[in-house]
C-alpha cells in the first residue's frame, strides 16, 4: 500500500491561520503589532526570494515586517550596528539575518550579536544551549516544523527509533535534540557513518537533512517507517525542460511503497519553515510585551 503523503503545505496554512488569529489578539492586548526584522546583505537571488516570501507572509499574518537591505560590500561594523539598533527597537520582536552572508562577513559573530530573546531563527548559541538543556528558548524553524508534522502524525514518540541523517547546526543537531526531548531513541548519521543503509533500516522515524538528491533508497527503509525529507535539491534539466525538477534527499516514489507516511518535496517540510518563523516571532512578541505565551501554537 502506498504511504500517506504528509501534507506540509496544508499543515503550514493552518498554522499560519492560527498565528494570524493570535497576532490579532496580541495587537489588541499589547496596543501594537508584533514585528519581524529581516536583514539581507547583497543580492543573492535565492536569498532575495526567501526574504520576499518572509515579508509577504509576515504582513499576511497581521504582523509588521521590517526589511533591511544592505549592499554586498557592507562592513562588519555597519552590519553589527544595524543589529544593535534592531535589538534596542521596541517595535522589533524578532530579528533574522538571512544566511549565507558574503565571504568577508563573519556569520557567527553577526548571529552572536542578536539579542537571544529576538533570535527567532534559534541560531544563537544561547538558544542552542537552552534547547540542549531543555530551557525553552527559540528552536530553529525547520526542525521545529518537522517535529510538528511528526507529532501530528504519530502522537507520542516515546521509545521509537529515530535516525537523523545530517548534523548541521541548523537542521540535524536541533532535530536530534527535539526527538530526544520527545523520548525517542536517537541516532545521528552523517558523512562518515558506516553502513548508513543498515543504520537507517532500524528507524521508525527517518529525518533526511543532507542535500543529496534521492540518496535515501526504498530498500534502506524499515517497512512502515515515517519519513521526513528536509532536502531540497534541483536535478539537472531533462530534455525540453528549462529548469530541472526539485527533489528531496529521499527517492520518493519507491520509498512511498515501503514507508507508512512520507513528506513530498516540494510541499512537505519547505512550507513549514516560514510558518514556524511567524509562530516564533509571535511567541517573542508575547515575551517582550510581558504577556502569557499564545495558546495552540
Ligand atoms: P549542511 O550541508 O549544513 O549539512 C548536511 C549534512 O549532511 C552534514 O552534516 C553532513 O555530514 C551530512 N552528509 C553529507 N553527505 C552525506 C552522506 N553521503 N551521507 C550521510 N550524511 C551526509 O546542510 P543543511 O543546512 O543541514 O541542509 C540539508 C538539506 O536540507 C539541504 O538540501 C537544504 O537545502 C535543506 N534545507 C531545507 C530547509 C527547508 O526549509 N525545507 C531548510 C534548511 C535546509
């Protein structure tokens, strides 16, 4: 039987609608809108698309979006000065610096300059530490979105075997931490893992966050596994195509013959990321305004 297709797009739309309703209640209670500042340095076309999409979604949810575009040759000091101004600005609840930054800028130093309580991307070491010790800071949007899809489908994850493929600070590590907090038995696999197929075959839950097109094959999966595919990879264009197809890290068609549920690419994890960013911004706004956290998000 074919696996259930986990519809991240539909889940994300519902989450955005709930955030929108909660944002309207926040505005009434706080006397101002929640606000997200997005900083884009340079003119990378992919980053430009993400920043526009984030701005549009922020406004659609009834929050203020403040876009700051800086030239590609901006100095580290100028960028840090902007982050300082945003940290001090009471209308700004969340700050997101779009990565990657041009090579002359130090990503880590810029992230470290963001007030951890406005770090809605969850990339600051303080928030990574809070996640590691269970102190409830901001969690990176993509893994938190994956977790929402998993718990929506599986409920209690206690005792399930989870394998996360990939150990980046943005996806793999926080994903593993979230699964551990949910009492799964977690393995993190990576580029040096031996017998990756054998490791993945143990898993009730597979999260693939590698960035290699269709790497995870159907015969790597335990029958009935739940598969979350974070990868976004563009194949070379086939004859007659202007652009190649987007695919994930999992060989979707054959894998859906073995898994019990699987996220498609596109339309799975991707749409969750912005929805969770809006959710994190609204949570930040409540904290900054001294209000109780919004319910049901
Ligand atoms: P990354 O390059 O920082 O990390 C990739 C990880 O994969 C590394 O930890 C590496 O050890 C591991 N890896 C590489 N080759 C491997 C192999 N052959 N076998 C096993 N592990 C291997 O990437 P990232 O930022 O974590 O992103 C991973 C993927 O997720 C990318 O395709 C990216 O585009 C996508 N992504 C999607 C979203 C979204 O919104 N859906 C968000 C972030 C990242």
